[in-house]
C-alpha cells in the first residue's frame, strides 16, 4: 500500500467547493507519507511551518490532478489537509424575510449578532 502511495500518491486538499487533489514530486511524497504516517486527515493548523509551506506551494503551482489516473485505476491518497478558518467561528449573515412592501418593520431594521 505505501509503495503505491510512494509511486503515484496524491494529496487531498479540503476546499469550500469540495476536495482537490495535487500531485507532489517523489521527495515531497516521501515527506508527506511520513507526515501522514499515523493519521489520514490533519487540520492545517497542526502542520509544522515547513509542511504548511509545502501545501501552499503545491496549491499555488496548480499541480491539480484527477483522482483517476489513465482510465479506471484510482490514485492512492497520501493524506488529507483540512482547510479550516484560521480565526473565530464563521459568522453566517442573517437572512431577511422577503416582503412584498420592500420596507422592513421599525423593530427589524438591524439585528445584533451575539458572540
């Protein structure tokens, strides 16, 4: 199994639009196999600075590939990097109800968000 990851493995990046797969070089695959030796999925925040730079470089170099390689065979996934928000929890804007008049009642002009 690890031989397959070493020869043709890809790294999965979790994005808001779904998973993306990048093709690292041979030495990068060796390093990533060692990084993901005990876990399949790791949040980006727990990666060391060198590992974060590697993931960022793979992303910026557009080394994206399809999960299937040349037909029916599926490339092995070395590991998955979870892309989570670096700051506090995301604040979802409050949806306003649709009204036919277009004007909001006096008490609903502005809602305060509690944190």
